[in-house]
C-alpha cells in the first residue's frame, strides 16, 4: 500500500478497493468516464462517523447504473467494505468531524468508440474528504437563486434522474447564476416548468401546502427530497409533488432547496425579488427541524447496531 | 522524457506537451473532465502524414470551448507544434500509414464543485494512434441505421454543436442501434426532425436534390459536412440544408452519412427497410469521388508548402 496522506486535495481515494493518496488518484485517459462522462456517482456524508442513508445511496447508484445500461461489477457489500476501510484510514489522517464520500463507477477503458460493449471492465473510485461546516448565514438569511435560460436536459435525451458523469448542463447553468451573483440556478424543463437547481431539489410553500415538482418533470429524485415527502406525510402535513411555473415559484410565500449536503436550505430571493417577507419562513424551519430529528434518530439507531 | 512505446493501447499521448506512453497517460480523478465531462475535443486524421483540415479542426475546438465558456490556455500554434512532435515520435514507433489524432482540453482540477471558476488550470491531452483501414464492404454494400427513441440533446440544454466530454446521449443511442444489429443510430430532435447519427452527419437524396439537416436542428456541424456543402455549391449541384422527418428519410432514393474518419459512407437500410435499390446510389458515389479529389488537392497543396 502506498504511504497514505491527504495531500493538497485534503482527500483519500479508494481505487478499485485500494487506498491511495490524492496525488496518485489517477485514471487512464482511455477510460470512458474521462472520454464520454460514461460513469455514475453518488455523494453521501457522515454524521458521527456513520454514512447517512448509505443503503439508499447505493440503491440509487444501482438505479443510475441501470439508467445507462450498466451493472456494477462490485456488490453493494463490497462497496460498503471499501467505504468502511476508507473512513477508518481517513480518520487516522484527519480530525474532521464529518466526512464527504463520493462513489464513482466508470464503464472503464478499452478500444476508443462510443459503443459501450467496447469496455473491458469498470473502475471504482471512492473519494473521502472533510465535509465543510454548513455556512450559518445561508440558513439564517436564506440564499438567492436565478432562473436560467439553460433548460434541464429532457428525460428522452438523458434522464436527469441518472446521476452520471455528464454534468455540463448543470455546469453551464450554475455559471450563469454565479455571474449574476446568485447562489445557484433554477432550471426549467422544455415545457417551461420548474425542475430543480443544479445540485438540489426545489420546494415552494403555497398557503399551507408544500410542493415540489414530480420526478416526471425531469429531475434527480433526491434522497433528502424523498425523506422530506415521507416525513411530511407521516406528520399529516399538506405536502405533494406537482408541476409549477417560474411565476408560481416567485410568488410563493416560502421557497427552499434540499440536498444531502445542505439538508433544508431557505431561499429568500429569486431573480432579485424577495420571496415572502425576505426571511426564511416558518414552514421551511419546521421542516428542517423535522428532518434533523429523523436524521438523529437514524444515526442513533445505526449506532445501536454497531 | 519517459521511454516511449505504444503499449497495449497502440497509442502515444501528449500531456500538456509532454509525450507519454499510453499506460502512463493518466489524469487526476479530481479533473473536471473526469468528474463532469467538462472538456472539449476534436478528432482529425492524416493523409500521407499530414493532418487533414487541421486549422479548421482547431477552429472548431475553439468554437466548442467558447460554447462551454472556456478559453484554451494554449495557442493554436502551440497545439500544432505538439501534434507535429507527436506525429514524429509516433512514426518512429509505428509503421501505420495513417494516424488518428484526438485533441482533448479539460477545464482541469481544483476544489470539487460544479462552478467552473473553481478550476485551477486546464489540461491538454493529444492521443496519436494508427487509423484503421476503411472497411471496404461498408462502402460497397452500404450500412444500416435505426431511428432510436433517444432524442438528441436540445440546443437549449447543451448545444450538440459543442464537441464536449458529455457523450452519454450518443452512447445510449448507439447502444440501442447495436442491440438491433445496426451500424449506427439516427437521432431525432425534440420536434421529431432528423438531426444526425451518433458520430456522423446524415444526408438524403430526393430526386436530384441533396439535403442535410441545418445546424439549428441541433447537431454537430461536421467539417466533412461543411466541405461537401461547399463542393456541391461549387459544382452547381442542388444541395441544401433543410429539416426532414424520419418518414422522408426512409423514403429517400439515397442516404449517406459523413464524418472525418468515414468520409462519405452509403446507407442502404434504415429500420430494416431498403433505401432505394438497396445498393449505394450514384449521387453518393459521385459526392465521395468529389470529396476525395478535394482532399487529395488539399494534401498536395500542404505538401508543396512543406
């Protein structure tokens, strides 16, 4: 095993199960993941050292792989073992409280050509790095979004519910947003309905009803999104999946986005216009609280099984 | 300089101007080209050692880069110098008559995140490999295509006229075609019009008129396509860009596809149905002949300038 260190990427990488410092974490330029973005990935993170919703993330990784007609060579248990080995080695090199884990499977190398049957075997990369602390100001004041002209890739071209190595669509959208000084972009679909931000699901509050676009709108079915829908239904809240227009979005009393890394993040400005009072709303805060309770319970249960 | 050899990829690679055997041609997994397909590329090939239409290919590489808001760090002249050095080294290791050259520029590495401003510098890769001989049977009998359900990514999501590292759309289309035993796929746009095949432009002959879809349909403006349009106009042929449906495609008297590697390749079967007589048509053959004359003249002129 090479001498492990976190290097200037402050990361550790597992390549096909072998731990490697980040400077040596390389992939052949003949790998289809590099040539065509022919890969799938997941990001999860730890709370108290425990990867949150790991089974669900691996389930979705398999779903993404199926979406590009790929069957992972490794079993979920093997990947869990690599993650557990990586986290152990990482904890000896870093005192970070929480860890970011990115799992990438590429269709591998072979003769150059688009046909996936040219592949001679997949490659698996797992990146471990410290998870930065959440930025308090974002949660206290909310973030601002802009609706971009870049539409989300339609399902019939490449399903956005596949988390793949093709992310230029989102890269171009966030670039537009950042140039306007915004935190992130809102992407519409080809029918003009809201889908998601570049790396998070989006929600609005209309009256007492909490709404997020359906997966059929063309978006990634986030695990935080799914968890929140379940919590909302369990608690008897008015919560549902429904298409809405950018006009409905900007006239909502509350807007928030959800993702694994950001949990429930209030949005208080869209296209420069204030949402509601311009401060994070009570329903957003309430949902974040419920999410935290669910999360703490999950971790507690996982710890009791160790 | 490492000991050069063509290895099991039968290639030589120039990485940021440094020649490397293919086994050592690696890229960091933190490179955006790997994580997001955040890269652009071109493929050109040589005739008698001279890269065909190299200026035009580099011009299009710059066009692709602009399409993802990237300005190449290297000048076109620097890239030409690397190509020339690579071809010289390659010729000492291989007796291949003709060479395939793939130029890839990625937005490089940096902190993980979609925002392209996180990049800390681009990376340039040039692959040199032997160009396989054209398969005679394809030209004598024609190839078969199938119209796939996978639509070409719309311009408003990610312009297909940008040759980027996001190719899953085409990978999925060619997979469908190959599973049906076909040579390649025909991809429609979101309005149902024909765009292109997965790596070539498509043409039909209706009466005496030669037609290819306009770039606005959402396709890569191929250099062979452009050359053929120019030749056709110079020769006073009825040649034009116009949208057509898959029904028009299958009822055409001749169909062919064009690309740098295949020049003008006849299509004699689509969705299992014969096109025209089922043999390569006279106009297709005539155009290929005119293309070869143009190409030979280009090479002759280039040689006279050496």
